[in-house]
């Protein structure tokens, strides 16, 4: 397996844990490569590899979610990166890293607030999770707004 | 400088008023020239799609985001409101002198602000035309509801309004026998029905009256199911390259939740739908043509020509000066632009009231969480309102108001769902399945009301020009003075209290917590700070009246001083009540068109 493929697999596996959305659904957004490329464009390679490496060391545990919290999200350096990955998937944006993070761990020229692309806007998980559609796109059809909203399955909200 | 040929009628502005008049006049065989300041990039599918892509790709998806202004024809933008720390605010297109910020914007592109309107097509109430007679306030219009009623019928057909007339007979509104709207009402959303089940019929005290609340479908200029014989009208009428094609009718409303700022399927009316129906043999349309001066004969005061600046590149100020002349001239450029052009030409009117009496519907938001999933973020941006507080004796003491009930969660207020996600991830530190579950729960319960409050004409609220403030083409920019008065503030308080009662009755948790983080202008009244926003309802800048001393135009929107000049649009409103102004200005435009046809037929 190439380095790129292994990085991609690790990225999606980490993303699934962070977002609470299955890998196959993440792939279904069509944005996996664009988001990984965003990380690679903005962050130094060693930092990204450290984040993914930390996750891979935890993988295989049954309680991966419980392990990710202290090991990654609560980490003063890696936590903000993990939050940015969540925001990418849910909203299609890159959030500028917090000022104190930049002061402590480095600032990168492309680390600025921005929408990743028009397609990323439409692919944001927030819309589907809301039971909705991206505003201005992927319409549900005439009078679909009259339908009783479907409850999420227990499995999805477990 | 070159001169264009002689026309019967020269119209400045291809928004809804200009388009409706152009359609009617060319249909009567009159030779019409329309000058549009902005680009004409709304007539082909490819161009329209570009605007849609611009919107998708915009980081900030504000009202003007799909419709960027040409350098030569700048426009106000919501983002302008917060660029300056003090008054006058000069960073945007408007020069705002305050004391309060005027919060609304408009679009200078072919089709005007109907490119990004919500489509609410309410008639004004009979008592709205008689504010002085009924409440001792402001002035009466020179016409009554009954005068305008047949033109309301016509405007509803021209624009393709969806409603059931049976829902719309309230607060004195009457319709001619057998009349119904051209299309069936847009179905109420699930959240409307849930809310209605909880609150319909609840009594609310308003002064000495008890008002019964009703969640009501409002007439909307969005395609739904046509009634028999009605053919929806289309907008896209040229292929790439400008070759005429059969007009595309637009789809039925598909629930894109994006009426503002762009309907992706052209279900919601925009003025290009009317312009596409103008008789091409009699219509000349010049886009990227910014009217800069009205030329007047010193003796007769008749208009002799319009001077305009024509540009080829929307990103450049390079232009040529041209002259357009006709027998009749119609300013249909927008309430602010009409006044600006008059004043820039030195035409103040005898009453000195050009530009004076600027109004809007300053509006508050109320937002909360429903007790269960109501399916937010689905459907047109809104499908219902509360209309019961638009009329009543209480108007002697404070402003009337109406509620628009959103289907778009807290999108308009807090910037949800983005801000809901940010809060969950960055503040609450949620992730994984818990995050997903939290967002599903929160987003699907978000409810939003817009509380749009009436404003009376005050001559001190006005548009002026000042030679020291010019745009890049050298045209003077609008200078705006604006203050919200006690009558409106008291209406805001009453509206906010009603919203709280409705939320309480429906079991909605009130989350209306304003803060400086939200992008709204503020105003203080009796020690309380109000966060308000503009509704885009510019009006009153060339108000109509029954005599030249107290108004700018007569009831046909003809200038008192200049016998061949008409100023049309919501600038002509004497007062504005609580209805969104587009339908009324459309009805007035059609009445003016008929009058002009009759006048020209007589050789006048």
C-alpha cells in the first residue's frame, strides 16, 4: 500500500470516529480527497502524520471513541486539528486555527478561514444530519416540506 | 456623445416596475427603450447558473452574494453596515449619517431586487391607505384599496402568485366576485402545521382589543399548481450568445430554502419573467447603461432626454456618454435610485420632498427550540405568517406588525446550521456519535420568526446627494439619514411580546439572545437595546399625494412639475403599512402603464 493510500485510510478512519458518521457515508460525500488535500496543503507533513499516527496507535481498541477523547481531542496540539477535521466534514470549511495555538505551535500561510469549495458547501454533513438539504441545492421536491420528519434510527443515534 | 433614436417611452431600470410597464406598453405597440444600470446576465441558463455557482462558492452567503455589483453600478451590501466604527459610515455604497443605520440592500442587475426577494405578495389593507382618516397619523393615499384592487388582481397574474383566496379574506381585504389567485397556495410546511395546531385561536391582548392568532398561508410569487387556464410565465429567453429562445417557465417550487438570495429553479418570480414577455419588436433593452442626468426644458419643465453612461466591462469604469430621448420618461430605478437621480439632476420638486420620507420595515428576530423535531431547514424559506396584528385601533398608539414564520431554522438569525455546529464542536467539545445525535436534535427543532414592524413617513428620514461623495463613475452616492421613531419602537416591543406569548403557548423554548456577535444594527429605546434588520422594503422617497405642495407625484405616479415624467415603484408609497411592498408597487405600475397608454392614444 502506498504512503498516500495509507494516509487516506487513516484519515477516513479518524474522520469516522470524529464525526460519528460511517466511513462509507463519508466517502459518499465525494470530498475525501479534497479534505485530505486541504490538510496537506495547510499543515506540515510531520504534523499531519503525527495526528494520524496517534490515531492508528489507538485503532483496534473496542472503545476507540473513548480513547480518542483524551489522546487526541484533549491534546493541546492535536485537539484543534481534530476539531478542524470535524468542521470540514460538517460544514465544508477550513477554520483558522486559534491564535494561542498558532502562537505555541506555529502559523502556516494558508491557515485562514475559507470555504473549501462550492461542492464542499453542498456536501456538508450538517444538512443531512438535520434531515434537510443544503440551502439552495439538492432540493427535496415540491411539497416535501409537508412530510412528517422521519426520526433517526436508534442505531444512528446510539 | 451619441444619441439614440426617438422612442415613445424611455424607462430607467429593469426591475419589477420597469419590466411590467415595458411589457404592457410594448404590448400596446409603443416603442420602448429600457436602460438598466447593471449587467444583463440573467437571461440565459448559462449566465443564471454562473450566479448560482457564485453563490455556492461564496464564504458569506448574504443577500447580494450571487449578484456582485459592476464597478460602474455599485450597490449596497449587508457587509457594508459594519465596516465603519462611527458615523457617517462611508465605506459602502451608501453614506449613512444615522442616527440609526438603514439596514436594507438592493441589487443592480437586470431584474433588480426581485432576483433575491422572498416572494411575499400581500396586498395592503384598506385601512393602510387611510392612516390619517383612521388613526390621525401621516397622510391618506390619494387612492383607496378599491381603486387598486383590480390592479392587484392583474399584478397577481403577471407575477404568478400562489394562494387560495379563501385564506386571504381578513382585516377588511375583499376580492372581486369569483376571483382566485392564478395558482394554488404553496402548501404549509410541517412546522407551520405543528405551530398552528398549538396556537391557532389563542387570544392576545393588544391595547383594548383581543386578537385571535392564526398561522396563515400568505400569497407567494412562487410557482405551485396552476389553476385551470393559467400558464406560468418564464424568464430565461436567450441562449448563450444572446439568441432568442422560447422562454423557460421555471419549475414548480422545489423547496430549495433559498428564495433569498437566489431561486435555483426559477420557481420564484423575478422581473425577467415579465421582461421576457415584452414584445421584442417594440422593446430596446440596453444593459450596463447607468442613467446619470435627467435633462429638462427650462420653460415647460418637460423632460427632454436622459443622459447615461454605457460601459462594456463590468469591472471597469471606462464608458461612453449617450443620450436617450422619448416622449415619456419613467424612472423605475428603485426608491433610492429614483431620488438620487432626480437630486443629481437638480430636480427637487416644488415640495422639496424628493428623497424625503424614506421608510422600511425594521424587523426583529425571535428564535427558539420547538419541543420536538419539526423538520427545520426544509421547504421555501417561509410559507406562513401571522397577519392578525396588521390592523386595529392600537395603531393610534404604536406601529402594526406582521410575523414571517421561517422554515430555515436559525439560518437568518444566528447563521445556523454553521453556528450550531461550531458551538457543538468548539464550545461543547462534542464529537462522534454524540455530536451527530446532538445536531440532529438541535437543528431539526429550530424555529424562527421575523417581526416586521411598520414605519411612518418622517421627512427627516431621507436620501440626499452630496458632491463630496461620488462613486467610481463620478455619480453621486446616496446619502441616507434615518431614525426609528417611538411609534415604531413601541410596535417592536408589542411584537416581541406577542412572539414570546406564541412561543410559550407552543412550548417553544425562547433562545432569542442578541449579542454584538450577530450582524445586526442596534438602536436604543427607553434603556433597551434593539437588534434590528432591514427588510429591503425601501419606500416613500417620492411619495404620491393629492397636491404638489405635499408630495412628488400624483396618484398615477406622474411628477407634479414635469408633465412627461413618471417616478414609479415603492418610492411612491404615501405610507407603507405592513405588507411587503412588491405586489403593491407592481399594481401601481400596471395602473400607470394603462394611464400612459390612454394618454398617448389621445395624443396627449
